C-alpha cells in the first residue's frame, strides 16, 4: 500500500471517530457545524434545502431539442450541442437541479441502440446515423453542471402522425416492427391523427421494450428512468384500441379487457423497476401520469374531480404503483389552474399528497408552463402570478418534494414574466435533490478545506475528500458549499435550509477540488463550509470552517 493511501486511511479512521463522537450540538464546538435539519430549526419555506426542480426537454416533433433548424446548420452536431448547452444554462439560472430529457420518443433512440433505429428527430430522416452519440453528451454535460439526468422514454409509441403515421412501410429500414408487424396496432383508424403503437398485451413486446430501454440504463450514467403519461393511447371517440385478438389469446382469468389492460401496464412498471434496480440500484424510476387517477364519483378513493381518468383512459393504475412502491417518484401532470371546477389544482395536490403518505415514493408536481398566456386558456392563466400561486400552495403540503415544468421552450418564453416571478419567489437559492432513504447509501466523510484565498475573481476554495469511496465509505459525487457572513462558527440550524447554500459542484477526478465564489464582495469577511454528496445527494457532515478575512 502506498504511503499516501496509508495516510488517507489513517485520517479516515480519525475522522470516523470524530463523527461517531460528535452530536449536532458538539459539532459546532469542535469540527464545525453538521448539516442536520433539526425539527427545532426555524426554516424559511422560500429557501428549502431540498427540492426537486427540473424542466422537461422534449424531443418528439422537435418540441424543445433539437430544433428542426439544426438539421440544416453548417455544423449540425455543433448546433445541437450548443442548443442543449443553452437549456442547461437556463436550468442553472433558475437554480434547477435536474433535467428530464426525452431520448426514446417513438420506439427509436438518441444513442447507438442495437435494438431500435436512430430517431428521426436528430436529422429529419428516420434511422439516419447522426454521426455522434447524443445521449453520451447529454448525460456528460448535465453532470458537469451537477444536474441530475433523467432519461425520458415513451414505452409503446412507435410513430407520430407527421412522421410514419400508421404506415409500417414508412418506418426506418430494419425497424423491429418491419420484422414483427403483428406487434403494432394503428390507432385511431382512418383519422388524421393515426399512428402506430406497440401492443402492450403481447408479452414479447413488453420484454422487447424493456430490453430496448435497459440498454440505455446499462450503458450510460443516467440518474433516473422516466415514463410520461402514454401507456395505452388516449381513447378516440367511437373507437377501441385493436387488441381484441390479443385479449382472447392472453386474457384468460380476467373478467374484462380493461382489467387485463391495467394488468399489462402493471407488469411493465413492476418489471421495469425490478430490472433497473437489479442493474443499478441507485437509478431512480419515476412516472409522470395524467393528473387524475379516478374521480370520486367513480371510486370513493378518487379525487374530487370530474375529468378524464388515467385508470380508465390509459389503463394506468397509478395509485397502485405508489402503494406497491414500484416507482421511486410520481410526478402527476396537474395541468389545471387553482379553482377549475372539473380538475382543481387545489384539490389534486392534497389528494396526491395523501396517496404518497406513508410510502417511500416521492411526489413532484408537473406544472403547465405551456398554458401561461396561451390563446384559449381561461383567465387565471393570464395572471402572471398563477404559477407562483401553485408553488405557494405546495408549501402547505410537505409531501410535495418538487416541481417539474413543461416544457423548456415555455419556461424560456417567460410569458407575462411568469418564469421570473416564480423563480424569484421559490427558486432564489440552490437546492439539493431530495434523498431517497430506501436506495443504497454509505457514510461519507467530511471534506477537508485546504485553502481559501482571495483572487481577482472572488474567493477560491480548495478541498480534499479523505478516503473517498474506500472500504465502507461512500464516494463523493458532488459537493455543497455554504457561506456565512463574518468569521464565527455557524449554528447547526444554519444548515437546515438553503439560506447559506451558495452552490453545488460536481466532483472531479483530481485529488484537490476547487471552486471560486464569484459573488464574494471585496473586503467582506466570510466563513465557508463544504459538505460531500453522494450520487443520491446523501450529505456528509460539514467540513471544519474556513475563515476569509
């Protein structure tokens, strides 16, 4: 064993002894303040320490990224990289900590998949090799900015009306459906919106789509797998999805087709969760369903609403998935304003909060930024404060652990200044991603700050992470930096919210980590602390303080 490893191991033993002996109170007196959120601490709800914040970046029909304009750019790859970097810039400006990016919109792939063709939304041509690996870039760039990357897959949609539509012969050469046309169902029939879907009732189909998606899980360092609300397609008036023959073949034991369909989607969700956790136990699995499970008029367990029901429309028993804990997070699309009679935001958030209560499933709320000042929307969506009102409402429900905004172009549009308003009211400080106690974790040692020096561009901190990932210890994936005014020891409650959290940064392979506080005022006195975070944002005790005079 090298001497440096021996020294690191010795330091690790010493620090572990300190951690074992120190309580939150004694930490203030000895090693600095530990980042404990104590029940006695008075925290500011405007600056929560932990809150999931993200926006959806949709690729289907080039909604957000990449743009169709990029197809004809002199350097398409450089243009698409620059476009994506711009969305990450926006996420950083808004103090988001994650992005949810669509990488399999129509049974295709944004990576070199051995199972499905290249997505047409990369080049404008179905199946055409784009000449690079977009998914590798998407993940890498998000992580450089310390944003979680959730890979968004659509399990069963094969085509869109303005693409191949319902015509198998228009699919990419070598598409699996060309070899297995019996796997696909056109729906609705003889309609402008007709498209192809994989038949969820065929066991081989379910296995295939899981294999196709797991290829990305196995090969890329993603943080989450994300499904949206499309399982069985939304019903078209007067038409049933064409799976009667499949039901007759595989539906034995089910009293009706609806129960069998729900069982098929249950299996998809349950099995996908099992495969993800078997391959990479730290990868989260989340679903973003339509905001109404069932109306109370149809089921006493339902919500006080009168809208479409995902239980019946998409055959998605989302409440069951939460209660069975087949997902790590549920992200209902509550795309309605406060006070809407048929689907009131102020009734659905409490309902979903009650559903997740007592489970290990986290609740995030899908927000309809696309409705802000949109033609045809009711008056509340022309109130610049409507979205901020949603987030204020959420504060009364501690089960709500975050928000996701649809979609990136709408967030950027900032119509009525609404994005500026809700960002100012609710995202003024950084926030850590909420931890998930049911996922694996190891204890983290506190960092050791080795230097804090003033420079022309601010205050530069340097630190080391002792015995990183060695033995029973966890590996630091990123770090949180806290800054307090003056040169004195911080109280433990100073770490209970994000009032003093100034940044989070991704760990680098270097032995010495470095960060510059560009907001430090010349001549001002500060006390800095650094904590280590693993890839699930479990946090170490704080480093000893570092004073800057």
